[in-house]
């Protein structure tokens, strides 16, 4: 069974659409890498653990830096719960809290 990368909802889709084209392309590339190679074979600089079940896909380009926060779900699914343009060196706590709140929706669907 291969991995699937999906978004939580239309809000996350809009966050992706708001990214510059280069960042969207990089996100698509990382998602394709996960789907073809398997999440267990994708490492830094593409992904990094944040805390608990939360991980980030790391996109960098001439337009700056952006992140897609995600968690894994049953049936080899990667669910993106928050996408934003990063303006500080550290991932802002506010962004992590938004992602954790949205992650609860995924967990509730699995129970």
C-alpha cells in the first residue's frame, strides 16, 4: 500500500492556493516524493518533526520559506492541516496551535 497525501478541508486548500507558485510546486514535489518513495524514506531537508504527532513539510525558494504542517492517519495517509508562509526562524507557536486544533478533527474521524 502506498502513501496518500491529502488536505484536511477547503480552508487548507485555500492556504495552499495563497502560496506563491514556486512554493506550491515544491509542496507538490514533496507530496509526490512521499507517495512514490514512502513517508518512511523521506527525511530532512524535506520534512521535520515539530511535536507530538505534528510534522512539517519544508518549502524554500526565492519567494521565502513556507511550511505545511501535517500528521499521519490510518491507511497510510498524510493529512496536511495547516499551510503558511514562515516569517521567523522558529515556527510560531500560534501556527502550531492552529495545526494541533485541526489535527483533533483527523483524530476524531479515526475513533
